[in-house]
C-alpha cells in the first residue's frame, strides 16, 4: 500500500515536471512571437514623445521670430554663450554654424534652457534622465551635453550658399545672416529642426533610416531619410560633406520633402 502511494506520488511529480517544462516552452514561444511587437510598440511610443518634444520647440521659435521682426535666431561668435540664464558669457567663440546645437541659448528668453533642456534629448536615453545642460569645466564646453534636435543651417545664410555647383554664384550674394520667416517658400516642406541622433533607435541596433523632423509650419513627423531631398554642398564650408536638412538646395527658398 505504501509502495503504491509512493509510486503514485512519483508519477504525479513526474507529470508536474513535464507540465512545467511544457509551460515554460509555451511561454518561450509566446515571448519570441510577442517580443518584436512589444519592441516596435515601445519604439513607436518613444517616437511619439520625440515628436511631442519637437512640437513644444516650435512655440518658442515662433515667439522668438515674432519678437525679432520675423528673424530666426543665429549665434554671434563674438558674444559667446551664456554660462547661466542671464549670466556672463563663456569664453567660447565657435562659428555661426554652431547655432545648430547652441539654439537653446539663443531662445533663452522664450524657453529657459535649464528648465526645458531634458525634453531636447532623445527620449529613453540615459542622458535624458541624468544630464545637466551646458555644465562646463574651466570655462569651456568640454563635457557638455548638447540637444539631439539640430537647427538647420539653412536659416543662417542667404539661399545662394546652397545653389548647385553648376550655377554661377557671386561671392557678394553669399552672406551669413539670420533668415526671416517670410523668406521661407515652403513652410510645410522645410525642416526647421531634425533629430540628428535618434538615440532610442540606435541603442537597439535599429537602422536610423527614420527620424523626427520639425517643419517651419510647426508640424512634426517621422520621415525616412531616403525620401528627403538630396543635400547640396554648402559653398561657405567646401570641406564639409553635405547633410540632409542642413544643406537644402536654395536654403530657405527650397524644400526638404
């Protein structure tokens, strides 16, 4: 009798172990099926946050142009950049093209960058959780964290700077200077800012063929790089390779998609 009960318990235990193994196997199969969908859903959610960030950036840019005769912000190398809101400038010069990532300091009056900076970093990144904006060492920009959303160079010089090389352009027509909103020929098709890093995709090994782009009209969408208009050479920086959204043919007179 005792032997029969012991045998029954062992049999039930064996069945329980088999059931456990089967259950684990089923769970593993389900996870392998669901994992890509869950990953895609997470990426989609982070992309939505990125677009929301860009929508919020459109407001201070609009306010800036409204308060500056329609002109877009531009970095003045002679003035440096502020070390703290309203504080003395750092001893750092750079060039007007540094406006691409110094734009938070240029719209300080519209959106204090120490308050908003983390929304200008890739959602889901470690930098977004821990970074402190524009902290410097020894009065320079060493070790700083810059925004992932880059301000297009098209707004920093005359459209002739981005004329095709086959077209003759006079040096006098190529001028550095902030462009105005009324000069933009295609507000819904011209990139004002774009996500240059797409950190939440790179961290997971996903090709960066898509990125958030903020148009002049305030619309923000995820766009494929392959569908963007090809970049042309910036004639004022002949050594630099053309970049999409930065080097739009005819600058503010052109379009990006």
